[in-house]
C-alpha cells in the first residue's frame, strides 16, 4: 500500500528529544536503553514496582547478555529513568504483552495495549508520535487510534483513507530479536516501519535510526502487522514439521536425531531440532491472531498450532507409559524455560509438562533449571515444584526427562541405570555422533581391507 502525504491543520513541533517507553519487559527495556544510549532522554514505564525500582537502581530483573551493563550506563548518565505512570513526552513506544485468551477460543487479548493507550491519553499533545511495538492482530494500530479518538476528542487523529494527517502520528514497528541476543539484534537486524500516514512512517523511521544499524523498510501499518505475524507463523510451521517427524520416528523406532542429521545432508533440506512443543510469547501465540482474524481460511496455520500444542501432551503420555513400567520411580525434569539458556518461562511447554507430572505424582517429581530462582519469583505455580541440582536429581530419580538443552546439560555424562526420555536430544545427539563416527570407522576399515 502506498502511503499518502496528507494536509496539515496547523504547524506543530515534530522534534523528538524525549521518549516514553511503556512496558519494560524483554522488548521494552532493551529498546528504552538503546534510545537512551543514542542520546535521547527516556522514561520507562511499567506497572510492576519491582521492575521500576530495579531500573532506577541501574539493575535488571531479566537475564539478557549485555543488558544489565547497558541499563546501568544509561541510568548513571541520567538519560534513563523509570516510573509507574507515563509522563508527557515527544514520542511513546508501546511494548506491552499481547497474549491470547485461555478460554479455548485463542482470541487475542488486547487489554494490555488498551490499558497502555489509556494511560498515556492524558499526557498527549499535538506533535506526539505513538509507535506500537507489541505483536498484534492486523488492525490493532487502527484500533488504538479509535480508542484515542474517544479519549481525546480535542486532538485530531489521522484519517489516511481521507488523506488527512492528525495532531498525533502513529506507526507500527515490531521487534525482530531473539532472547539471548537482544542487545545485538535490536541494533543490527532489519526493521519494518508501518506508518498510518507518510509523515508518521518517516518520523518513526527517523526515530529508530537513532540506534538501528540495519535497514528500515517503510510500509503501512496493516502490512507491518501482517509481516510480524507471518514471520512467526512461518517459524511455527517449520518447528511443527520437526515435532511431527519426531513423533513419527518414535512410532517407527527410529533415532530422530540421527535421521535429521542425515536428511540435512541434502543441499536443500534443513529440518529443525524437535522439542517438547513451542513456547515463548511470540511463536506460540501470534499465529492464533491470524486464525482468529480469518478462521475460515487460516487452515494450515491452525493445523500447525495444533501439531505443536499436541507435542507436550505426547511427551506427558510417554512419561506416563514409562511410569506404568516403573510405578515407584521418581521423575527428574531437566529444563523448564521455553528455550535453552534464557530465563524466559512464558508459555513454556517444558514447564507445563513438569507441572502436570508433579500434579499426577506429587512429591515424586523434581526439576533442574539454571534459572529456577527467577522462575520461582515470577510464576506462583512453580512453588509446587522441587528444584534441585543435576547431581541431586540423578541420585533421587529413576526416570529422567530431558526437556530443554541448556548449555550446562549438553556435556553431562549420561547417568547409568536410568530410564531416559530425551526430548531435547541432549544424549541422543551424543549417541548419534558416536554412532556416525563408529560407522565411518567401519567403512574405512572395510575399504582398507
């Protein structure tokens, strides 16, 4: 869609020197720190008092390489502060969660975005720029304009269909980062800027170019929303293939890790590693927004979500079958986060499996995770789990379920006399590599003979 340049009602100041970032989580806090590092004054806003206090002390409550040093440097330089409520600024970045409803409908829950928009409404003035970063259903940026149109009738909102600029500019620009590399990727990755009008797109582009070194591509807001959802749905699709292949290999008695390694020798094949399901706040959530928006035609995306949502149930059932053969055994779950080497447990299939096993066999399930302390602080459900070290887990338990391949697990020696369910491939990969080396040695010996 070509963005149209529209007429102005009266001259307004478009200079941006002060940015207010609403939401100081895995996306908002790195963005706030980067804007501050670029020389802008930044106010971060969060409803969690612990988060606000931590930032103002130059600390962070999430594990992300380089983030603690970055935040402390900007707080010490007095370019970054945190508050519980928004204050007047030149630009507002909205980076709050967008979950789906856990009522069976998987409908998007926009209440966090609507609350964030309502919280800044009183502070708005002509010339402000609002950028939505939260991954959102198509049409969400247009929706927040209507929310503000009702909340602030004294300010004219843009009407791109009538080629009218407003007193407030709007854009949608989703993050494209991976936990564990956020402070690098937020700078180097390409970015999509979806402006509601041409002026909004240009202002958002210029704002992000304060620190983004990657290319910034301008489009309209709906296209940018669709881009983000499509990216995550594409990744969901590839993971679903790997997860379904792993279930099929299990049925046929095939080592899935060896099979994938051999299949990936094909020059045009790249099968991903399977796991216990799909977690995190993006891939496991965002495709449902497309399904909710067009349930009659988003058939493949729905099926992909169902395949990945089935995998935790399959893992649980596999453990249940193992326990039928060893009815008095204790169970160790290795890994609880949604992916390796991070402290993010949102929508984690590993955590759900561990909790479900603990509910079935209370007092006989222990869990190991390098970020277990952070989990206990954030998720009240985790209090039901007994967190121990690897050595303690191996000493207590006869059944070991490998769910997440954290770095500290990858080179562990496989315990003797244990029933192993290796969903993460921690020891299966080691066995496949050893098998491959032995096979090649046999081939060389045959050739020599």
